[in-house]
C-alpha cells in the first residue's frame, strides 16, 4: 500500500472488499508492505491480522472517526508559534551561523498519540511468531544521504539487501519507524531514528514493489490511489490555457510526483519483465503475478466542496497558499482527514474492488 495522505482511505475500503471476496479470516496475506499513510494502514493490519474480518472492519471504523485535529495540532497558539518560527527562520536565518532550522509546517503530535492508542507494535511481533503474517516492511527516506531505507521484520531467513539508491534494515518496528514513513515533506516534521533523521518513504521509493519481493512474495496485490490518466485528454490539456498556478497547485503537483508516480512505473516495469520471462528471454527466472487496484475516479477532484467541513484554522492556512473549492484540490486531498472526504473514498475503494471480483478470484486461485 503506497502513500497519499488522506487518499489512503481508498485502500481501507479495498482491503475490506478483498476480505469479503476471499473470505479468509486468517492468513489473508503473508507479507504486508507500506509507504507513508499506506504504512499506517499496513501496520494497523499487521498488528491485528489474527482476524482479518475484525482488522479490516475496525480500520474502516477508525478512518470514519479521524478528523484533522487527530492528525495535526490546530490550536491557534501552536500554529502561531510555527508561523513565527518560519518567519524568523526564513527572513533572519541567513544572519545566523546555523541558518534556518525550520523544516515543517504542521505539528503532528496528535497523530503520534492516535497511533500510540490504536496500534500495538508488540502484537506485530506476536503475529509474526504465530505465523499470522510472514513479514512487514515500512519504507522511509534518510535526510542525510537521501537514500530509501526499508525497515522490516520477518520470520523468514532473509538477508538485508542493498542497491545504489536504497537498502534495508531488519529491526523490531515501532512508532518512530511509522511516524518517519508517514512524515510528508515540508508539512510533517522529520523523525529521529538513532542518530539520523528520516522522512516520508515515498520521497525516494522509486521501486515500491521491491520490499514485498525481497520478503519473498510470489504474488502481489498493489493498491494505488491514482486514477488512470486519459492520455489523449492529458495531452490536449497540457498546452491549453491555464492561469498562473498558486503555491497550493505547485505543492499538489509535487506531492503527486512523490506519492503517485512510482507505483505505476514499477508495475509497468514488472509486467514487462514478466512478458520477457514468458517469452523465454530469461528461463532461469520466474514470473511474479501482480494485481493492481486503482480508483475509478480522480481522488483529487473528490475534495470539491469539502473545505466547509474542515476546521476554520486549517481552511485559513490552506486558503493562504491558494487552496479553494476549485483550485489546489490535489494538495487538499493529502490533508483532508475528515469523513466528509475519507468515507466516500472508502466506499469507492470497496465498490471498485468488488467490480474486480472475478479477476481477484482468478488471481488468487491460479497456481
């Protein structure tokens, strides 16, 4: 499950539908891999996977309850303090030897408290020992080296892996790994693990399928949060008239590149490799079947008219960077942790997955 802020609610509806279609209360999936907000979903499921019926139902109910106040500290004093730090850090930072140390816009202390309340990390270890799952991974980005670091735990005999832009680290997962994996750049604060600082796993995760493959997956279900583009429409709109973009629109495009592009590219790459193997190009290799579940609607556009449901202070901050009922909707979709947005997304995930029921049953029944 990849990242996407509040868009990750789509994954919750999809997982619930997968459980109902397959009907396996235990061992529905052997390996769970997550990035960012998808890492929150992944970790919750891993901690409760002794019963997938209860786990998927309770995760759905959790997302119904979550509000922006459960993710960000929106008290005026907190917002004012952060604002003053930004002003002093950016305006006067060049006058100090160390420069600006301001590195985030929002205080995510409420999210930490929510995770501490809802996710029992000791149960992940217990579920691994009882073989309710075989492995779990959380992807992060190290701000010192810029590399992707995959923290994982498994009952399997697996050696750490390393590539030019990423490497793995076997460990007992805890809240710091999850907070780091879900720390959206610029908006959420970097998280310290050991002596270094980490951020959102999607920033440098160019191969999001890699952790599941390294953990031994022989089939992959990937749940994305991007609605497939109509290529002809995209080309026609590229050079059409468009007003000067706001900061919110620029930020939304940047976050789309971080959270949405890599999964599509990695799935395309895997499908091409599978084709080459089937054609006999590499008989020593085996194919790796993949099932991709994506939204039938543009999740960014589904934020239209929800700003009225958000807390006034959050609406004020978003308006200041150009987010309105018609503009900057992609950025809004990452921060709209409110059931006026997340509930329709979960319903869409549920419906879109059920539309694939026959394909899903074939995928799981094929040897």
